[in-house]
């Protein structure tokens, strides 16, 4: 049996080696702050469901010590979050003022839900509406525990319907209880409607909803949900056509760029995205296949043929030294950098914050003669309306420049 002191911070799953250890030994180890935090964290995780009663006071003291490592407090709260003696401390205003490291505030709220504290309902709803996994997971778990302990009607009454976060939480709880939430596809807040789209499970119910002629955007969400469940492209195209094949208007965006962008990003776009983008990606004409290596070859031949010195193309990872993206960068001997998109025959200069080439650059002339589309500054700055793409923590519409030459570390 592996010794606790042999655990390394680089072990991929240190907790897995500790289930063989006696719970009394694990509890003593966690309770001693002189031990390394990462070993105590692993021991705390291995205590789940088997905390010895005689060690509860010492472990609660570790939870309540604000100088204790959050990495230890969070798993201890998971193991002891149903202890009634914790509730008065969890409800103290000081908890909101603690540094929110490693999901500490979420752990506090989740524990309050497990303890049936209905005053936490509103905050749990806010967490359940978060796009990030840790916050959302804690919020949903806390709401589920609260409903199990206090009853679904009581929690729904606490939530009300005023805030979109409350309506989303109501849908989560009602869906978990087997109730129909299809009507929420018509919610005025896209976050709520998007969640209802994700929670839909019954094609027959969706078809019946569509037969009732709901508002256009709700109908689009229903068609998206139906396609997600059935994969029937023919039915989806037919229903989309009957709705008039509506599209989001982005004035000034060339059709070739639009096709490239919608087919690259719409399917995996974030909540807040207009459902018209999703259906355009499913039913619209796809862009022509891109021969990335052929494009690069043509671009350097065009630059070389025009007498423009350049360095070998590098992909977005090499250009930034980290991450990945949808372009290659070609540094020019005259100064400046040209980017060649992997989404189509689109070329342009380095970026909106560091534009080192003008739109009348000789590189533009050479590349346009070779069949490329130079993305002018005005086009590059266009915001692609209501298409929400994750980018460095943002989940909002981005401009054409960022989408054609995407990079994320």
C-alpha cells in the first residue's frame, strides 16, 4: 500500500492510491496543517462518504480556518457539507468576503443547499446559470440538493420568474422532475431559451410544439433541438424553409466569408447565439474545401514573384509560441506580417491592434493577383452579430478579423 508521504504533486490521480488507507489515518493526516497541502487534499478527497465521527470537529476547524489552503477546504466541505453544525458559519456575511480561490464560494453555497438553506436559493440560481463548469456544476448540485431536502414546490416558489437566472434554475429543476419545459424555448432571454434547447429530449413533443405555431425564434430553437435529437437533415431543411430561411443580417460581410465563418463556429457557439446561425450552418451551402498547403504555396509564390522578401510561413502556434488558431503568418522582409486564413482564400495584415501593413501594400496586389481576397480594415472590423464565440474568456460576438484569423492560447 502506497504511503501517504510518497504522494507527489505530479501524480495524475493521487486519491486513487488512498482508498485502501484507513479513514482514521486519512483524517488525522488532513487535520495536521504541518503536512503538505497536496497530500492533505488527496486525503480529504478519499474521505468522501467515510469521515470518522471522532475527527469531525478537527476537520470542521480546518474548513473554518481562513488561513487554510482552499484546495483542502473545498474537498473537506464536500465530505462534511451535510453537517448541520456548519450552517450558522456558512451563512455568516464574512463567507462572501473571503478570497474566492479554487471554487471556495461555490463550495459554501453547495453546502448550504445540501443543508436545506433556502436563503441560498437565489445565489445558487446565479451559479447554475454560469457558463463555467465549476460554478455551474456547484449551482446545479446545490439546487438539486435543496429541492430534495425542501421539496420542489418550495424551491420553485423561492425562485420566482423575475430574473433569467431564476427561470433557468426553474427549468433545470422541473426538467429533473420530468416536467415539460418546452415552452421556455420562447423565453425572451436567449440564455434561458438555449438551455431549454439543450434540455429537450422528446422529438414528438417538439413537433407538437411546432404545430402550435410558436413565435419565430422559439420555432427556430425547436427546429435546432429536433435536429440535435434526430439528425434528420431533410426534416430540418424543410422546417427551416417553411420558416422562411431567416438569416442574421451583417451588412458588408461578403458571402464567401460568411459561409466560412458560420460553418467554422456556429455549431459550437456559445449561448447567446441567435438560433438562425445554427440553422444556417446546418442547412446553408458549405464553403468550398480549403487546400491549406496549396494556399500557402500559392501565397509564397505570389510574394516571391513580386520580388517581396519573406520568411517561411508559420502556423498560429509557432507565431505566438502557444495555443492554436486558424491562420499562418508570413513575415515580410520589408516589415510587416501577412496572415493566410485556413478557413478560405483570405489574407490580411497582422491584427487590429498591430496593423503593420496598409490596405494598399504591394503584398496585397501580389496576393490578389494570385486569387486571394484581401480583408480590408473596414471588413475586418465588422462585428458578426449575435454569433457568440469563446475567445480569451469572452463569450460575445467577435469581429471578422478575429474569426478568420483566430488564435486562442
